């Protein structure tokens, strides 16, 4: 934790908590290191869904090639926050109004998820006189007997979005149908520029490279039958973030070295990645106050101001959110200060549900009411995916330092 974050958390009054604190200098340094680890020719897009705060988007601008959005709302938001930056529009279930707005905004790329979506995009482009560049999001089969271990890697992750039945992307027969349609005159306003594939999240560098080689081989074979000038292959995101061990980071150096080898083997293809969580998770903290420490049937519980309606990540992923304890010596009440009686405690929020848990039976010796807790790795899929209005507690404050 940078001193500027610690000072802000410890100096805030109780009424100023909970609060999100984002360390923008840490974010810029991390993004620059990621960019430096990648081959210069590999494009780096940021998946805005991970954290769309304008301050985050702006801090990333120097390191990233562009931004990936997954809704019309994200598209308008990113256009306003970082005007002029390249944008790719992905995600399933695009509505006609969203597609029309994206066409009107001059969106650089569309990641097409279905035959129907391709037809809709073509019709709207023709009707408005707009043109669009298209990447087909593919869901290729994954051979469990392959030596690269892709199938086993996909089986071991919580978020697998391809290589199996899924609402995401196009199966091979649907890809063939899209390629056929793109040759027809009614689709003349669309230009195929490449292939997109995002099959899983939570893979380490070795597994990501195995997946990248599989995707590139599939795309190269496909594009050999349907030649595309300056073809692109978007390898997606999903780089692993380890909440159990925050110091264990995705090996960007090894990943970059592997991508350089792939690029040398396929110089005719432009490679692109679009990480989200792996770029921003480490820059954010959710800071709050211990309201009470309770003992129940032999276990200790710390009730914190706020809850998982602000930081939903540990509930959705089923993990203990890493945290730092920041003692506060002042105690304003005349009665004894509630404190943990043992070495382990469960950290919960204020919500009326037993699922409102940040971390279970974690070491927190000496934790007392009035102390501060700062949850780390809260820079991605935290506030923006949480159910803010449940019980109508006050919203957290937001601070950007560095």
C-alpha cells in the first residue's frame, strides 16, 4: 500500500467511509510495464467493463492502443472519457439501437457474436450508409487429447466462455455461414478484418500462450480460405489474477516472449489482446471501518461499515478478499472496546444476509472496533458490478491519488 493511500484511509473520518481509493501512479506504472513486456506490434486494448471510471480510462491512455466496450452505454462513456481513442464493440446481445449508435459514432471494430447479429449489422450499415469492420468471435472446438493442454486448462477455470456449449461466439458452422454472407452484395458495407476469441478467464501465462497458439492456428486456417488484407486476430483477455496471493502476478514477460514467437511465425497477422482485471485490479482499495466485533458460538465476527453491495467480488468469486489492517488508537466511548478474542475472524458487512462476507476465518489478531480495514485488489469488477441499492446504505466516496 502506497503511503498516500494509507494516509488517506487513516485520516478519513468515520463519516467519510467506506471509500474507494485508486492509486493512479501504481496503475500507470503497471500498465507501462505490461506494454513494455509485449512485442511492439501486438496491440493492447483495455476491457472497460473491468473498471470504467473516467480517471482509470484516462490513466491507461498512454499504455493502451484502444478500449473494448460491451454495451452502448460503455461505448458512449468511453468516447466521452477518452475522445479519439480506438474502440472495439464486443459482447453478446447487442440491440439495434446500440449498433446504430456505434455505427454513427464511427466505431472502429465490431466483434460479431452470431449470424443474426451480422445480418442486423449489415442491414443497419446499409440503411445509414455507414461502413464497419468486423471480427467474427469464434467458439472453436477444443480437443481434449491435444498435447498443448488447452482443454485441461479450460476445465480448471471458473469462467470458461468457449470450447464448450456457450452463449458466446460462433460455432464453426455459424462461422462458415458468416463467411458466406460476407460475400453477398447486401453485406457490402461490412469488411471482414479478422477473428476474435475469448475462451476463458483466469489462465496463467503458459496456458494463455497455449490458447493463443490454438486460436492463431485456427484463425490462420480460416483466413486462408477467405483471404483478408492485414488480418487481425484478437486473443481476448482473461489473464489470471490471484486473490489468494496478491504477490503472485501474471508473467507478462513470458507471455510477451511467447507472443513474439507467434508473431514471427505468422507475420501476416496483427495480434491483439484485451485484458481488463489484470491491468487495474491492483490499483484499487476499498477502505472501511470496523463497527463492531462479535463473538458467536466460538467464532469472531467483525461487522464493517459498508458491505458486499459495494464490493461484490469476494461473493461472486467465492474467495477471501485480501486486506490490510490499519489500527486506530482513539476510542471515543466510555465502555470497553470490542476486540477479537482469538487469532482468526470473519469480516462481514452491514447487509441483512449471511452472504455479506468479505473474508472467512482470516488472521486478524488484535482487530478492534474503530480500526480500519483496507481491502486490496479492488480496482476491477468491484464497485461497478455491485448491487448498490440493496438496503439503501450510503454510497462510498471515491478518491484518486498519484
